[in-house]
């Protein structure tokens, strides 16, 4: 019986373990952490005949080495243990690659990008499902990809949101349709250079039979056309701006693909110009997959948006409280601020990332009446605001203090919006951006409803 070792519990690790167990592997799962949540997951896997080691990091020093190592997205691809595994001839792959090996006969739509990929993925899945297809979203949202491989009924399409981390460890994934939403500096602490980050994402598109690019993204405009001469492009500014002359664009209030009016451009009930770009990419993917116009229109008309991305939580005394916790970098936070009405009260901060904050700082000056700073980045952000001459900020440290203070400031400055858009990862105070957004929601609902 071949031996497999899976690094990292959680949804993807658990699904990979069950899939390999089903396929006749002797499976061990390890996680360097140990907490009640992981213990509960471990108990379930152990009851299914899968060995689990918590508080343990894999060492390749025993005589009985694994034939296969499967890693979760959070494990750096150049981690010492993976380098050692490759030296020993042990295959190391990501959970997405494992799923691909069992789902490669099913067509995939794969969506990547720095920002916009979650909304675009969710919208594409909604359109395919409105057409009566079994097309679940997986990867960074929805199911783990291996959960789809475990399903009794295989999907008609796989709609996968794939991060750069997952692409690195999934070299053979070859989608029917690849979608690239945006490209700005992010994850450079892991990928080191912008060129390396770009090339990782470009690999997924190069593997795709058909490619769709956001033609309103400056970096993609300048760097992708020569590399992908047959790609489809999108543009919110009309056909005249469409790279290659083929793709989806907005003209006279309509989304148009291949000279055919598909859906009114205002059909998507989500704020922000960036969501018009997401709409175009989703429509282009649906049209390339042969989805009928009626299904596209129905899905878009009923699409509620994505939790934690410009999600309306409540309205109190004419003030909208908006959860944009998924804005974990400067560019996403800039987009979030640009999408709401001015003046706004901004709640920002968390675990800061490397990147260029110039555009975000300019948007703060243009759109906010005041800024409340939380988390580890609060002092650094305060210093940056001082540098640009912005003084209407306050360090409040926690969400519990930020929300009542934001309501007070909104009344003082006649602001119509309180926006949580952190421009930071969440790991200083929360396990995930979802937990941070849910905390924002709970406090708002307890305070204002």
C-alpha cells in the first residue's frame, strides 16, 4: 500500500486525505498546530482509518518514506521539507493538483487574479447553475477541490478560484477556460518579485484552452497581449478599446459579446466600477461555455454579491455599514473606498502587507471624513497618514471600539457610509478575513438593530 503524507488539516487537507484513502493509499495527516478545532477534525479522520499527528512537522528521516506529499496552500512551495522531498525523489503536490488528477475529464473554468476573483468565481458558478448545470465553486471559495472528486455525482463543470499559492503546487491543471481578473503587487513576501508572481499566474492561463483577461487592468493591458495573442479581453469602455477586437464589452448600456447583446450593464446589483469588470469576465466565460442568454440574465439579476466584499450589513439613522473585510491589500481597499459614497468613515488596519499604498492614501484623502485604525498596523498607518498631511484619524485598536466610534463620527461629519476595508491581512487579531467580517457584522447588528 503506497504511503501519502498530507501537510495541513482544514478543508483541503481533510478532503485530500479522504480521497487518497478511498484510492487505496495509507494516509497520514499532520499539522504543526494543535487546538480544539483541529482535535475535533482529527478525531473524525481517525475514525475513518486515517492517521493524524497534531503539533507535528513532517521529517523525512524514517526508513519508511512517503511516496507522495500533498500540501495545503499555506505551505510555501520552497519550504525546506519540500525541497528535501524533491531531492529524495518524493512527489510533492498541492490539493488542487490532486483533485485535477481525478477530475481532468470534466471541463474547468479557473479564475485567478490579485483582486476580483472571488466575485467573478461566484458569479460564473451562479450563471452555470442557472443553466441547470452541476457547477459548484471550489478552491478558495466553496468546496475544496478534492471534495468534488469525492462526490457521488461528478460535476458537469468545475468552477475553481485558484490563488498563486495553489498554482505553484498544481503544475498540470489545464482548464477549458482561464480567467485573469487583475494584477497588482501582493504576496511578495512569498513570491519575492513581481515578475515571479506574474509568471506563476501566467502559467495557469498558458495551460488553459481559452483565456479571458480584464482589459481595464493596466498591468495586464501592458504585459499580457504579446504573451497571449489569441485571448479574449473585456472592456467597460466599449468595443473601440477592446484588445484583439474579441471578447465582452459595454456599449450603450449593454454587455455585448461577439456582437450580441447579452444583458443590461446595470443588471448586476453590486456597487463599484470594478464589478462591471467582473460582470464582463463572467459573461465572457459563460458565452464561451455555450450558456444561453436567458440563464445568464436570470443569474445576474438574482446574484446577491459575495460576503465580506462590499457587503451591506445594516443601515442606522441613514448611515450604511459596509463589510469589505476581504480587502486584504492596498489595491483592494482602494477599490472598496472608490465604490462607496463620500464622505465615508473608514475602519482600516490588521496585519500589514508589503505593497504600494500610494493610490489608497490618495483615495483616503479624497473620500474619507475620518479613519479609525485597528490591529498591528495602526501605528504604521498613522505615521503614513501624518506623512501625507491627513490628521482626521484615531487609533482605536479593536473592532469593539471602532464601530460605536464610527457611528459617532458619521453623525459628526454627515457621512453616509461606515466602511470596514482593512487593507491588511487579518491574522493579528483573527483567524481569517471571514472571521473579521463576521465580527464586524455581529457588533453592528447588536449595536444598531
